[in-house]
C-alpha cells in the first residue's frame, strides 16, 4: 500500500504516496486532503506571522492580499 487514493475537493479522486514506514502508532495514510489555495491564509498571517486584524485589513485595502 505505497499509494493511497483520496478525495481532493475540486480535483476528485487523486493518488498520494502512503507512509513507507509501518509502525503501530504511525498513520499509514494522509489524514485529509490538502487545503485549497488561500484556505489557510488568515491562520498563517495571524498565528504564524503575528499580524493583527487591522494589519490584515490594511493589506487588503492596499491590494497586497
């Protein structure tokens, strides 16, 4: 089971590489589909980069994001 089929929104069924290491506590397959383009932007910009809501709004107004 080196490949796994999974439903990817917008693409249908796709084949992905499974985990080649099989251990009792290791998940042998991806936990879900990849996020859509831009789906995680807010989380990345606020949680990882520390931008405030005001900064996000300013960047939107200026056409940066």
